[in-house]
C-alpha cells in the first residue's frame, strides 16, 4: 500500500474486472476484462489469418510468411508425433496453439490482461483436450481403450500396483497441462511487475539495474509465451497419438 492509499500489489494485474454485469439466475455471465482479452485474441487471429489468405502471392508478404510458417509448424508437429493419421486433427491443434500463443502475446502489451494466467481458463482448455482425446480413444478402440492402462509385458502380479498408478497419471493430465501454462504466465508477469515497482520507487541512478532486468525479463517472457503454446500443442498431439495407437 502506497502513501496515497493506492494498492500496488504485483497481483493486482490479475484481478477480474466486470465491464457489463449480467446474471442469469444464480449464474454470473458478466463481460470482464478477461472476456475482452479473449475476444481481442480471437479477433487478432481471425484478422491475421484472413489477411494472409487474401494476400497470397509468389513472393509472400511478412503476414503471409508468418501464417505459412505457423501452418507448417503445426502440420509437421502432428506428422512427427501422430503420423499421417494426425492430419484430420490439424484444425483442433492449430486452433489451440494460436489461441494460447496470441493470448500470451496480447498479455505482454501494456495495460492488457493475460487470461492464460488464470487457472480456470487454462484448466478449461486442458479439459477440452482431455475429454476430446478420451472420447476419441473410446470411439477408436471401444472398451479395448482400457488396455492403455496395462503396460505390455508386465507380470500379472504387478497389475494391482501399476494399473492404479497409470489411471491416476492419466487423470492428472488436465491438471498438469493447465498448471504448467498458468504457473509460468503468472510467475513471469508477477516478476516483471515487481521489478517495475523497484524502478518507480528507487532513485534514477539506482533504478537503471532493475530497468535492465525488466528488458531482459520481457524478452524472456516473450520466449516463454511461445514455448508454453508449443508445449500445450505438442502435449495435445501426444495425447491424440496415445488415443489412436495406445501403447
């Protein structure tokens, strides 16, 4: 708390602020700063991909080049992890990758909001992946999908011990997938805000070092924003591969 009574907590940037209050029964459907950030993210992705398609040329523009690189990156990722069968799941994985990536990047803008720093958002994305992959596994293999929890060649007397471990490991997928993204974005933005407070409160000559740290951390956070989108996408691909091919 500052002398003027204003709250300068590093966690203040993660507060949900409702813009439009809307309640349906006991359900709060308010349009918040998090909702706005998601709408902006979807708008940026739509505009980016639309422009890249409408400006196709032999010599690609920067927008077209970035779009083609993103497309090729996810297509190759699916091919390497799932094989040729993974081509049909490209729209799903590409959508998740772009939503997480652009959402992370939008959160790097000053006075913006990073919705991927909220566990409820990342868990919802992870739950969509988990439920979708599980449905895919049952649709592909039926009840034989349960053989996924049995390690091939395992002695029968080890089954009572290792099958529960495999089941717990499988059920923990959405938790690990969501917490990894949430924790990285929350920690990075909090650290940047802490050093920014040092720059503001310290004298000019002693604030240069924290400012240099902010510049370095911002570059690192941009890299982490891409890496977390990549990790989310590649784990989704691996889960799809498990559902299709089991062990």
